[in-house]
C-alpha cells in the first residue's frame, strides 16, 4: 500500500508547493508581526492573549480555507486534466489514489501549520520575553486544529468524489458550520421539549462532525490545561470520522464511471 | 505591443497610480470631514447582544473578544477628557467583550474604571461598573482582585460601606488573597468614609498595580487626600487662632508668626495653603493637586 499511496501523497504535496500554496505564510508572518507591534499601542493588558488568540485563529482559518478549497479540487482537477486516466492505468486502486491525495494535502497542511507555529512562538517570545509552562497547552490546541483540518479535508474530498468543486465547497462549508453549531442544535431540541424535534436535533447532533470538540483556543489562551482524556478522545473521534468519509468516498469514487 | 508602447504604459502607470491614489485619499478626507459629525452622532453597534455575536463567531469568540475589548479601549480613549463626551456604547462593548470571553479579566477591571469615573474622565456609571465586576466574580471566582475592585467601587463611588466591607471580606476568603483584604473589610466596616481608610485603599491600589496609569491616578488621589487632611488641621488651627486673636488668620504666615506653626505648610505640589475670610483653608488656584470628593456626602450618579 505504501508503495502506491506514498508517491501520490508526495506528488500532491509537491503540486501544492508548486502552486505557491505556502505563500499564505507570508501573510501569517505579517499578521503576527503587526499584532505583536500594534496591540500594545492600541489596547490594554491583552498583548499576549491577542498573540495566542490571533495566532491560533489564523492557523485555523488559513488551514480551513486551504483544506476546503484545495480539497474539493484534488480529485476533480485530475479528472478535468485527464491525468487521472494515466494514473489509474498503473497498478493503483482508486481508494489508494484517494487516500494518497488525502495524505498529501494533510502533509501540506501539516508543514504549513509547523511554520505558522514557529511564527506564533517567535511572536510570543517577542511580547513576553520567554515561554511559560502553560504554553505547552498551545501545542495541544494546534494538534486539535490539525485534527480539524484532517476532518475537513476528508469531508471536502468525499464531496468532490461525486460533485463539482462549487457544490463540494458549499456542502463542506455547510457541514462545517453545522458542526460548529452542533451543541446549539442539540440545545434547540432540549429547549423545545417536542419529542419529534428532539429526535431530529439529536440525530443531527450525532450525525454531523462536532467541530466544537476541537476548539481549545479559549482554554489555552488563558493558560488553562487540556485534559489528556480529551486528547485521545478527539484523536479517536477524528480518526473514526475520517475513516468513515474515506471509505464512503472510495466506494463512490470506485463506482464512478470515468468515461 | 511594441517595446516603446510598453515603456510608455509603464511610465503612465508609475505616474498615474500614485496620482490616482492621492486623488482617492483626498476625496476620502473630504467625505470624512463631511460625515464625521453625522457618524459620531449616529454611532451604533450593529449587534448589541454578546450571545448573538458569540453565535456568529464560529468558534473564534476569544479573538473577537480581544477585538471588542480593543474597540472599547479605543472608544473610551477617544472620548475621555473631552467636555460633554458621551459614552453610550461603552457598556455594550464591554458587555459583548466579556460575554465572548468571560475570562477576560482585564476587561472587567479596566472596564469598571472606564465606567465608574465621573465625566469627563469616564461614563459616570458606577452602578454599571458594579454589575460588570459582579459578573466577572461570578465567572472567575478564583480571582480575588475582582473582589478588591468591587469593594473599591462600593467604597469610593457608591459610598456603600456595608457592601464594600462585604466585598473585601468575600475576597479575603480566597486562599491566594493578600492579608490586606481582610484588614480592609474590618476597616471599611468600622470607619467607612474616613480619610485614613481612603488613604489605605489608595495606598494598596498604588502598591499592587503594575499599570502606570492606575499608579498615577492612585498617587494623585493620595496627594489629594493629604491636602484634605492638611486643610482639616489648618481649619482647626484657624478656629483656635480666632479664639486667641478675635479674627481668622489671613495666611499661614500669620499662624507661623503667632507660634501656632513650626513652618509654612505646603500642599503635596509645594504650594502654600491660603485662607478665605471664613477661616477655611484651601489650595492656591494654580496648584495641580485635586482634592477627592468628601466621602461622607451622598454620591452623585449620572444616568
């Protein structure tokens, strides 16, 4: 499997680099530099807080945009440019192609996130002079953001297996926003006390990926610790959901007539 | 396109783009000048509900809280010190910031100062400041500083000494709280409104804060309290002078000549005190010292 998935992943990463995807790092660096210099001048007492909040939010937003907009085009572009046909003529299965593409984009997002994390660390040192023990929690929050990227990438690729990039973007964004509001959807059902509404909202709550689970920015910004149980539970949750989406996506993609 | 045409186009762009930008900037300045008064009069928040903003933040609520707090600081900074300044949006901005991030301690602490200071230094709404700090205590029960702030708000702006003592006492129950909170609780309960208690509160604020503006404000208050104490003593001496000489002294020098003073007393800024015909001492008009309000008198709260 590695012999087939690996090269697809590496090539996907190379393609992203060639497409200057990592140029967003320049914008991130400017954002961090600007915040580090300006916040002390225009606000009171939140220099460090802003660097953490802004840094983590920017890592999350930049990555999500990349995951969605690159993810929806990964399969579609190969079909459009007809490069998929020459690829599938080789001893590679469609699900391996899909997993390879997924891994490649995840690698891109991972590299991007590592550079952004270094930028965030540099900005933190600039405003605070040194790291504090609770800063270790920031790395856990970044790990959660990476899990979120993986989940969104899997979603985008799943939709791109059977629809156009435009529709896939809308579907992925729709599911993402629903997932962010998962807790509220659950709350609406509880609030109405209507058994039918409660059943619908409860089903929806367990059906859509709960992105609220992965948001630890508030906690770490105030120096709070993240329990280890949440780390493994989130990891397992993301792994299961990604497996589900990739299996479903592979099934759809394998059955698709590419003629 | 020929090379000559390309060169011409490049030069045209080099000259034209800055010119067009300059024209746009000039036009924007004109628009700003025309609409500034209108904008200030009609300044409004699109969303006043912190819960609604939180829902729309898509999980980035703490970043939005920072932005709203920064906006509150800017809003306050652009108005504080100006006569007839209105602070109508200060409370909604602080409300949204602290709803988005209930652990944003700085917004409770400084927000309470912005709200409680009388006009033109602030909104003159200590009642809202108390509400804000109470909310902060409910969200952050481990932060004893907020109890200290609440005690101060009740003491200084509301002159509600029983509630002030209760707030200090509540804060003193926190294992991390310094011992002065307990002393303050007893002191306020026993001698609320006295100069000694006021001096003790401002001294603690001066020593405990890291913020330069708050330190300066505390120092200003301590100087004002010292002047008030001096005036009280001089007024008593003036009464004694009248008993002795049949009239009030016209200056501190007259009291010095009568042997009632060992030296000419000066206010914390170095200016001598003056006497009115009624024998009441006061600061010279050019003295920068500001005497704080009489805490025995009822508070003034603007609504």
